[in-house]
C-alpha cells in the first residue's frame, strides 16, 4: 500500500449532488488503486455520509471560506504534512485557492475538475470580481483542468489555447448492469399507490433551481388536468418540500414526492417517460441513468445535454410547456413501447463506467 499514490479529493459536501455521487461511484470502483483521502469543504454530514464512510477511507471536514487566511494556512500545513502526490478539487472556480496552496506545498499534480455548465450563484459586482480571480488562479496553478462536458470548458475557459494540453473532457460513466433491474412494474406502482394503468412521468434530482422543478410541476398540472391516469414521481433530496405547491396546484393525488432515495435503478423501472428540463448542468448522471434503463427521455436543449443526448427531437427549451405536454401525450396516445434499447446500447458504447473511470485514473496518475 505504501507504494500507491496518495491522492486528496476535495468535494463541497456529502449530500447527494452530482459531484458527490460521481466521486462515490469512482472510489467504489477504483479505490484499491491508490491511497485516497476525502476532504469535505462543508460539514461531514449529508445523504451520502454513510456511503462515504463505508469506503473505509479517511474523511476530513475543513471549511475553507471565501477569504480566510488562517484557514488557508491550515490547508497548507495539511497538504505539507500528508505529502500528497495529487490534489483533485471538484469545486469549479473555487478550486483556485487550493490549487495555489497545493503549488506552494510542492504538490506536482494539481487537478481542478469542473462538473457544472456555468456558475451556480447569483451574480453581483463583488462576486464577479472574486469569481474571476479564482478562475485565474485555477488557470495559473492547475497542472490539469478537467470538465465533464465541452460546454463546461467553453463556459469557464472560453479563451483557452487550442494547444493547451492541460484541458480535457472526461464524461460521466454508468454501469449498465446496475440499471437492468428485473422487477415487476405493476407491483412497484402499487407500492406507491399508482394504478396498473397509470402513466408515470419521472424525474430524479435534488430540489434546486437548476433542476427546474417549477416547470416540471407546470407540465404535470397541464397533463393531469387533461388525463387523470397520468402520474408524476419526483425523487431527490428535498423534493418532499414541494408538497405545499403540489397541494395548491390541486394535483396532489397524482404526484408522488419521494425525497432522497438510494434505490433509483429500481424506481426507474416504474417510469414511462423521464422528464429532465434542467436550466443548467455539467453532464447529468440522472440523464445517463435514465438512458441506461432504456427509458424514453424528454430533456432540455442546453449545451451539456445536447452534447451527449442522441435524439435532438426530444430536446426542448427548459421553460417550454405546451410542446412538452404535446410530446408526452403523443407518446402516451400512440401506445408505443416506452423502453428504448437504443439508448441503453448508446450509453454502453459511450459512457461505460469502467472506460470513463479509467480515463480519470490516468489523470490522477
């Protein structure tokens, strides 16, 4: 074990976000190939806390702050004391300070891994200045700059040189076998009080403005008022908080708010259509999972999704309602087979977890 590389992974939290889910899957698949330490920039509690603890790896909570030199000094001593071979920070532009500190601590392999399509905060004059400075620190002090979409790289580093070999896109990966679940769809529906003939529109994703639950509920309301056999199922951290809005919309009897779930591969088998109208994304795990399960998918036509989704006729403006309603009604009324084996084959060919994780390992080494 002592001959293995020592790698520090820096993540924002242990809640069920795209970053945290990606790293958890990666470490489950590859943790025996290096000595890993996980540094959480927030609290060491969240939906995935037990999952991370089950890895048996050291987990350290070290808030960094936006401008706190004492905490920066603590990071420096932590880096120096542990003599990491690689530091990989998943906090987008906020990787700037850790990249600088890692450089000062003599760490040669410094990776900033961008896993979003654009900034996730409300802009202001001071925030723009700070964000720009952090971006410059990432550019100057990172030995590698990765992203999970071309759209993400283009947003954060639009002026990068074509011959700058530090930049690379590493797409997300899924294990197809995990989503080939043999489960009785009718029995699964009964579990959640959905009739056998109920047509289920599903979405997986935490409650976040970027996930666009507001539009999902508007589409669902239009559909359910037109056809009472249509049901909406929402899975994801804090989605249960949508209950007051659902009640006010008078569609509560046809909506299931399941909150955080660890059994997504099984639940996907209950869906007839996967609806994913995100306003912004990096490269969504949820979309790949739905395709791996062979579901019919309707999604937003934003860059990171269009980049990886093969059927552009199923992509719409994130705020579109009427055309999405019409498309879903068309799918239902045609009585077409909802499973799409072409999607499963496409994901297996292009987003197999073993291949994509191997790409990441090469960067860590």
